[in-house]
């Protein structure tokens, strides 16, 4: 279903010509010169969102040289320039520097994190200090911070969780990394020299990515890792240093940003709401309290050591909240309205490890609370020696080796090249001991199904950032949906020094709607699949015996689920995800037309509008939501922001819920024609949040809705006004639509 490797030169020339013609349309569309309605009017795109197969425009079109080739990338095959698989080491994530704050009495003192910059100190409400705005963005002046102003978008519980750590990042075009910090010595990073500049490329034998092709945190590779621990509140300052001119985007992507800390338990002002984006030249201060759920209503005397944070002395600082809400592996990414797929694909994604009294990141501490999962032992918390973050993503590039994307495949863009931590099919050196791998599906539309090449066991300990009640031993992981995280443990002591073993992808795609088929391990290794992302994609090299004895454990009990059975159910809601959406609003900023949409409680299938309120559970209540797939020809990994849920039933039955889905989750795979029933409670913070398909192409076209938590006290209104960002400042307007069933 892809152009085969042995395709004729004539066919490749046709495909490359089509790619160039398509690139012109992509550029015009991405820069706002034309709209999707224009393409429909001109007969270039169907109302369902598919590019019409016109010869000389689409590589999907048959010709004299090939019949009915379907190219899911919509592009010619990505050239490898002679590069071979498993010939470069995988770089570990780049650990972001953490800077200490000097807290004051209710206000922020001058901060060592931001020296010599008067007026730039973080504030509870948005910093509206004015600065000049470039003419291409409308001129005049605008605020230095893009956060919506006033008390409604002030940092909630600012004084309860006063920031003690500052992390400052930029978003900018690709450049060499001269400050790489893997958090471990080179001997534990496959020999990579951290003092040598890392070029912005997917392999040393591939071209550098240009500053308009790849937009990453700090402009560098590898992806960034944020380190946090419970109740150590982080002020995450994100500077937008992307090109001021929106046409300077390399053909796709938008220069406005909204950073979503995926699964974060904090106020909506820090959630990366899709309509709270900010512009080049501005920053946005995100406040991450990192508190357990129920902080203001459960275990208020902080007597349970399981609900705590690791301190620098190796002990535990006890905290309020419910230890059963402990989270471990998050990630953060752009959530710009209708451009999430493009911006994340361009490199706007990082990971976030959170440490707790349960999950200490120190395998040696044996105090009866610490689970002693594989990590290391030299630091009191957060050792990364044997705790490794992996970001999986399929990519594609053009004939010049520059990152490329077909933004007209509204079913879901698929690349034809596998990357791990944004490098092409790498290897990783390991010792003969246990390792923890935190695996993120950072793709746009591709699902992965992972096994080891020798069919040996994988121990799954967490999903979606949450420790499971008990570990699950598998020889093949379940399909990993976009944005899902699976934490697994692999015991390499079963191998000999000099052995190799590979991670293998079993999920075959023909298009971006869903996996076409899950292959057997033998089939995936045989090379019979036409999907170039099936098969071996990551090589482990067992290089030595452990330098020190492996004292890590995988205990039989990890983290039980909260018991919600005694909390009354305040409301039940049904959301159906499918095609054929209509748009009932017309605001040019907040609304979007697309083939995908969501029904709420049996109403019309509606396309996205972040001004429309589709649900509004009350603060302090519990609800049951049923998520339904409106068709059998696609799959949707549904993400609900802010609150985790527990799955009560799959397709109407608890017995259909497998062991690895019986922990807490924030992404719910519906499966073709299926449904998932979940329960959630709404506590601690309020504001406007989102629910959407995390096939980001579906989300952008336009399978997304807004919901909000109201009656939380403080500045909260009912309903909340919608922010409308401009470079000159954010204004507020009334919601464009409120579904009659939203407020109960």
C-alpha cells in the first residue's frame, strides 16, 4: 500500500512532481491564503476531506507506470541517502535545567531564574507589560505574556503551590545542540559524548533539518525531559521564538502555540487550552502544582506516607491528597487550534517524569513505601541510569531530506520512516539487568504494537502515566494509541554479553483511520508487509554485566485504584465520535469545518468550536461518561483533559476490560464500532478543558469539544467567557453556543 522500494524511476519522477505541486497547495493552505472550502469549490478536495486523485497532483493517482498505488504519506518514499538501520546510538532525552526560585510573602521576589530583566518576574495574573508588536502581526504594542489577562485566567491556588522551581524553554527552528544533558554518563548513553554538538538530523548520514522544517523545544534534538516531584511546584516559562512571519513555516505548521501538559492536574490556565495560544515574541508562564488528586478534600492531615514526595535526604515529605492518584509519566506538546498535528509533527513534544514517595526513582531505598522500580541509586530521587524515556514517531521527508507532511490527508497522516527519540532506527546499549522504559506514542495517526524479536516477556507496570494496580506480563503489548504511554520493564539478565534483541512493531497501517491488521511476530519479521514501519525498529545491544548488583524490584502490588463507589453519580453523559459533522457557528477564530465531529447526548454531530460548551460538570461531583465510536472503519484514541478516569465497561461489560486497562487512564481507545464507559470526579481546580480524539489529524479536522468545571469559587463565572488571542492582547467574548445539556 506504499510505493515499493523497487518502483521505477519514471514512477518516482511522477510522484516527486506531484509532491512539488501538492506542496504549493499545502503552503497556500497553511499560510491562510486559501481555505478548505476553496479547495472543495475548486474540486480538489472532497467534502469528506480527501484529496481528489488528480494526475500530476496526487501520488495516489494511477498512471501508465503503476496501477492504483495508495501512498499513505501522500508523498514519494523518503530517501535514506544510503543510511542503514541500527547504525547510530539512540540519544536519551535532554534533561531541562531546573532553577530555584526565591519565594517571597505573597509576591515573587527577584528571581535567579530571570536575572536582570525588570518586569519579567512571574505573576499570579498574566503579565501585561507592553512591548512593540512587529508590523507583520499588526503593529502597535502588546503584552509580553500571552496568557489571557485578569482574575479568570490567574494561576489557581498560587499561594498554596507557590513555585519553587523555574524551567525556561524556547520554541524555535532547528539548530545544533551544544548543551546536551542526558542526565547519565556516556557509558549509560551508548557512548554518546555530551560535549560534542548534536546536529539537528535524524541520522549522521542524513541532512541537517532546516530551521523552518523542524521546530523543537530550544530548537534542538533530542527531545526534552522535564523532571518534577510532588508538591515541588514548577513555573514553566515557554518563549515563542518562531518566525514572526506566518508564511515562514517550511510549508506546514503555524507559529502560534499553546502548550498542553498532558494529564496534568492543575487549573485550566495551565492546561494548554486550544484557544489560549500565544504569538512570536511572547512567553506564557505555566504553573504546574504537581499535587495528588483530592489535595483539598482527602487525607487533609497528610498522615499517609504513601502520599508524599521524595526529599533530598532520601526520606518522604508527607502531603495531603490521595496516594492512589499518584502519576509518573506525562508528556507535553502543542495544542494550537486546528494545527496540533502539524506543530507536534514538527517537533513540539517532550516528556515529563514525576517522582513520588511510591515511585522514587531510586531503586536502593527500602523503606516499605518506595516500589524500588529500575532507576539507579546515586541521587535521592530521579535517577535515570536504568529508567529510559522513548518517544516513538513515524516521519517522512522530501527529496532534500527535509521533514515533510501531507496536511490534506484528513484521515490521519502516516510517515514511512520509524524514529525513536527523533532519530532513525537506532541502537541502545544495555547491561545485563532490569530496565524501565517509558514509551510514548508521539505519532500523528499511527498506532504501534510492540513485541521483542525473540518473543520474550515484557512486564507492563503503568499506562498513561499511572502505575497499574499490579504488573501485567505480556509477550506482545496491546496496540499503543496516539498519546498513550506504556511503562514496561525488560530484564536483560536473560541474555549474554554480545547478544542483540530488537523491538518490533506488529501494527500494519494502510491509512490513518486505524491499524489495518496486527501481524504475528513471524509475519512482522519476515518483511512481507508493504508498510515500511512494520518490523524491527529499535535494537538493544547487551554490552556488559552490571557494574553494580541490580537491586531493583517489580513488586506484585503497585498502586491501587481510588474507590469511587460511595460518591454519588451527579450526571451521565454520552459522547459519540464519527464523521459527517456540521458546523453551527461561524466565528473565524474559534470554529472550524471538518469531516470529523462529536455528538453530545444524542444531539447533532458537530465540528469543533472552542467557543461552544458541550458539558459543564459541577466542581466536587462525580460523573459517568460513555464514549462511543460512530463507525467501524476507524479507531479513535480519546483524550479527556484534567481528570483521569477508571474504565467501568468496554462495549457494555467490565469483563471486556483487560488487565492493562484496569488502572487509571487519560486516553481511551474506542476500537472500531466500540464504546468505553468511564467514571471521573472533578476536584481541586476549575476552568475550561477539552475532550478530543488524539489522532491529531482527526482532532484538527474537527473532532474536539470544550467542557468546563464551574462553581469552583473565586473568579469563576457560569459560563466562562471565551479567550480570543491577538498579538495586541487577549479579549473575551461570550460563548458561541451552549448545548442545552451542558449544565446540570
